[in-house]
C-alpha cells in the first residue's frame, strides 16, 4: 500500500498568514494527489485535484504543487473560514489512501 | 443539485450486522463509480470500499475484506454497505462519496460526499 505522510500534524496561524502543508508519498504517485478540507461535524470537501488543479468554486488563495513523492498545499492568505483539517489523498493506486490530516488552528 | 444522503447507522453489538444506504440524486447515478470512506471518532479518513458504475469491479480495504459487502442498485439510485461481524474498531462515521474522473485525466477524485452516518459497535 502507498503510505501518505502529512506535516505538520497541526499548526497555529493568524488570519492573513501564508500557510503551507506538505504531503509525502511512500512511492512515486506522479501527480495523482488530491487535497480535501474538513470542518468539524461536516463531510470533507474537495479543494485540489491532480496535485494542482483547483476544484470549481474553491477560492484562488488555495493552491497545490508537487509531483512524484512530494506535494504541498498553500493557503496564500488565511481566512477565518479556512480553520479546518486538511487531508491529502493519493489516487494512483487502490487502496485509495489518505494522509493523517493537518489541523489548522487559530493562533 | 448533486445530493448524497447516508443512512442506516446506529448502535450494534460486537459480532452484529448493519446495512448502510446512500441515496443519490441530482446526477446520473448509473454512470459514476462510488466509494465508502469512514472516520473513527477524533481520527482521520480511511477509505473502505469502491464499486464501479456497473458493479463489475469492487475493492475493499484489508481491514474490512471478508466482512463488508458493497453493492448498488442503479434503478433505485442507491449504494449499500452490508457490514457483518462488526468489531469495536469499526466504530466510525461512514460516508459515501462519488468518484469523478476529470476530463482528460487518468486520476480520480471524490467530488461529492454524503453527510455521514454514525456506526457504534459496543456491548
């Protein structure tokens, strides 16, 4: 199975900060990497697919990059509604594994 | 509007069974593959199962293989998860998720999710 490791597990940031979350795959997954946002008590929401493609309706302050084994999600200017947990997911091979999540909290 | 509505969760004793349902609307259900994903309390997301649009291909996570069965009824726009021999570690919120393959890409994403249904396995 392909293991996905996110870092950090949690972070504290202020509104307006630039935030970067990284995700590393245990083997190359080319660009088959997706990012989801989850708020407490809610279902996950798709943000980014194929490493860098922004899902329709997602604000442009979110961006993704990377290929091979190393990927990142960047929020250019953190907004109050962005405080949530973020998950990466590889779509290269079944089982369709997720990272363990990164919780973004208010500083 | 695409909608996925999960139902069927509840409290069940270890060793028991439960059947979850996911009712789909707002899209042509029969043309999309579907997935089940679960989340234990306070934990991350765990993929559980995949079923192709025609039910010809079904995959399971090792943690549920041999105990869970995924099926669908395209005439009823519904997805199901039959869970047998339930264990305490199966306690989680279970989500159905639609699988979308972006145009021109070989990759897939889970673009719509149900609201989730809680399964608690406890005596």
